[in-house]
């Protein structure tokens, strides 16, 4: 038999950057060294008991033991439409404009396969959640990266995006509150973006997985801009809002033609999201008035503790407006990977190198605020032993094709 090779598309994805860090972590743990993991964006807190109770109840209903539908249960979609109207002041049709997903990643990764043709181009942010580019590559299309710059608040200007558009460009991905930078979209951003996308006849994919994790104003939906209804799809997640990463539940809201394409694609690769979890998750939305502020309070305390400590040791950190990440500049002369490796070797604290999110992440590192205040405090004490941190380097690159 010939040696089995991975598909060319799979092989063309960036090399797995974290393998070396994972090896180091394994060695350290095997040697009995304490490891403080600030690298994984996966909530340490459990799924709220009221959701677990509902999952258990719905799991006993025989109707939920059979195949779900690809678009999701009508009653789940109706509950989402109710929440969407209340939270974002936008009415969406549960029949045509909402679909349930096996986590938002499933929808984000599959959407390009439902819409793009080989040779098409998609604009993806750099740094950014790697699934935008991966889904585009699996569709045989080309990801064209646009930089998110610190001096612009990690938000792209449509005039800069315009320089990257060709006849092959079909869609653009945006993500606010942002992973990895913690940036939120300023007022008017979605108006400008949709205005530009309309002139260029592009589809807009808005990843709103962190919409309920914010520190000041609640972020809007892209559908607060009327023109979005014809050309946008927005991905939402229960993962971070309800500490439900393991249950895999999310949903898409958007233009009927985009939702229909995604659901048709899904009908060919999965059989929909488990119904007991759909029902329990959407019931959770009713509790957001109480659960949301409590959850945001938890992350605010962690954020403030980490910002205070890191700034004190000389590391300039931007205050994030949302999500549960801190994005900092590595000290001078180190690459992101060198810095993260050095920090781990000296302290046992595991950070994420900015280059894990694209080349523009060079010179940055990410901290996930997904450890208890006690473990975070201990990890920060370790980081303090590295003080003083030297001035950071700046390396803005021009937007060119
Ligand atoms: C920006 C962003 N979008 C989407 C997701 C996917 O989340 P899920 O598939 O759990 O809904 C993540 C997960 O980390 C993320 O960071």
C-alpha cells in the first residue's frame, strides 16, 4: 500500500504551533513541576446547575432520542428569536433566519463550504480565530489576511479592506468582541462595514461568540444595521456565555439565503444538534438577566487583577472591552514563541504566542482569564519574578496585497 498522505488542503494549513509547547508542558508535569495554564480559552467554571437540570429532564423525553433536524427545533429557534429581539432589538424570523449549530465553530467552519467556490477569496483577520482561514481553505478558496492593528484598536477600516478586494472576493469575516485581542467594535463600525460590503457586493460573516462577555456597553448585533439582513450571517455560542464548551451548542442568525445554504450543507455532514441540549440551552437565555452580570463580574475581577499586576511589572497591556483575553506585547528582542517558551521554562506559566493567530500576532502574547482568582494570582506572582519587562517592540506593516 502507498503511504497515506493527508489531503493537499489539510496539508496547506499552518503547522500546529503548539506541539512544542505541549511537549514541554508534558515533560514539566511528568517531572512533577507545577504548571499554570493561562493559554486555553475554555471556562474553568461549570455549566450552571439550572441548565444541567434541564438537560437531564429533556434527555428523558423520547422525542429527543431521535435524529434532530438540520436547522434545529422550531421551539428552540423561536426562543432565540425572542431573546434576540429583547437583547439586540432586532426581530428575526425563526423559520428562515435562525439555525441551531453544534457549537459556533461548526457553523463558522462549514459556512465557507456552503458558499465559496474554488478560486474565490475570503478576507480574514490577522490575528484571528484560525477557523475562518481553515474553513476557507477546505472550500478550495483562498484566505486573504487583513491586519488588525493596535493603533486602530484592532478594528479594520473598510477603506483598508477595500485595497484587498478583487473580482474573486466573496466574503469577509469579522469578530467582536475579539479573540485574541479583547477589542470591541466602536460605534458606527457595522454601519461602515455593511455600507462598504453593499457597495462591493460582499457577504459579511460576524462571529459574535463573545457577545455576552463585555466589560462596559453590551455589544450590538451586526443586524442593528438594516442593510445587514441581505448579506450578513452572525454566529453565536452558548459555550462562553454559559460555560458550555463541552456541550457543543451555538446558532446562526442571518439572511435567509445564507442560513438556507448552511442548513443544506449541514444536512449532508451532520444530523443536527442534540435536542435535549438545544432546549436546555435556550431556556438558559431567560436567566441571562441574572447569570450574565454575575459571569461578567467574575471575569472583570480576573481582568483587573491581571492588568494591575502586569502593568506594575512594566508590561503595557491594553484594557480589553470584551471576551476573556488579555493581549500584551512581548518584551523587546523576543519573538512571541521565544518569549512564551522562556516564560514557561522559568515560571511554569503557559501563555499563548500571538503567532498562533497569524503572522501579525508576532510580538504579542495572549492570556486567557479562565482560571480561578487564586490560581491566576499564583500564576501572576510567578510572572512578577520576571520583572522588570523591557520595552516592547513595534512592527506595523503596511496593508498591501
Ligand atoms: C472567536 C471565536 N469564535 C468561535 C469560537 C467557537 O466556539 P464554540 O464552537 O464553542 O461555540 C471560539 C472558541 O474559542 C472563538 O474564540
